[in-house]
């Protein structure tokens, strides 16, 4: 195969892994978050540092307990592949709507980068090591929500979220195996 085509396929598969993390984290799907890590991985999310599978089991209950909703918006990724190992730096914006102890609703935003070392496995590219870097943060008190009056449907953290039907997925179940070429 032309090495450029292999590089494109590797970048595509790595991007799918990064997207899976964000989707599963935002939808509070422990199985989905866990699926992006190899068993002996490590995730450094500041206060939350653990193996990838243990991180998934700790972060999702924390998200459910502390936020009403969360999103990750991924930006550009720089990806370097060397055989069955890869490195990636991916810019992101993360936001969470939270009710503070004093009852004030805030939107916390974080601009940062995921710096990942990945490995190719039988199930595709998985994260071996992740460090989350903070570039900036801001907390904004929410005194009104102008979109509430527009009747837009709210995202859900279950199969009730429209993305699960559209993507032919089930919340809490492993992602279907990749298609072999």
C-alpha cells in the first residue's frame, strides 16, 4: 500500500478514537470512555489521574454528580505515526453547565490540549498515555438562557439522546467492531 494511504488511514482511525472519547464523555457513557484506552494506560487529568479504565469509571460519575451538561469541541490534531505507535496533540474546548453550592448556575469553559501517545491494537488505535494541558479557563454566571424559549431538544445522557439512534448505538454497550477492509 502507498505509505500516504496508510498514513491517511491511521490518522482517520486515531481521529475516530479521539471523537469516541469526547462523545462518550459528554454522554456519560462509561463503556465508551473506557473503550478508547488500552488496559495498561494512564490518564493525567489533573486531580483525576488513573489508568484509562479506572479514569473512565471515576470521571463519569463525577460528571453526572457535578454538571447538568457537558460538551467537548475538538479542534485540529497534529498526529505523528511511527509503525504501531503514534503521538497526537489535539486542541479542544470543553464546557460544562453546573449549579454551584450557592445555587448559581455557571458555565465553565476550558481551552486546552490532549497530548496522547497511542498504540495500534487488534481493535484499532487506543490511548496508552494522555496528559491534559490547560491553556485557559473561564467561569460565566448564567443569569438567563435565551435558547430555552426556542424549544430545541436538550441533549441526554442515555439512549434518549438522539445521537444514539442516528449512530445505531446503545448507551453503555461497546462500540461495534471496526469493518475489516
